[in-house]
């Protein structure tokens, strides 16, 4: 359980860094984005690539990036300029 939260936080932080929106979200939001994005990414793209704590890393990161972009668009959060 704790390992999943840690990996989810890392995936969320990577997605936030890729989209330049990670600093405005905070750690709790990064964990949620990482866990939900991981589920979404594995559902859409499958479970290929390296895996950690039961999460396929590459589809998880792609799913988290998509989730962060959608949430940022809906909430009107802009990245750094």
C-alpha cells in the first residue's frame, strides 16, 4: 500500500514535470494524479514495459500526463511561462 503511494507520487511528479503543472498541484494531488493516471494509462494502453509496485511505468506516466492536462484545462491552471 505504501509502496503504491510512493510510486504513484513519483509518477504524478513526473507527469507534473512533463506538463509544467506539477508545482501548482501539490503532493497530494500528484499522488492522486499518479494513481488515477496509472489506472487510466494501463486501461487504455495496456501493461507493457517495466513495472513497479504493480504499475506498468510507461503507460502509467502517459496516463498521468493525459490526466494532468485534462484537469489543468478544466480548472484553468497554466504552466510556467
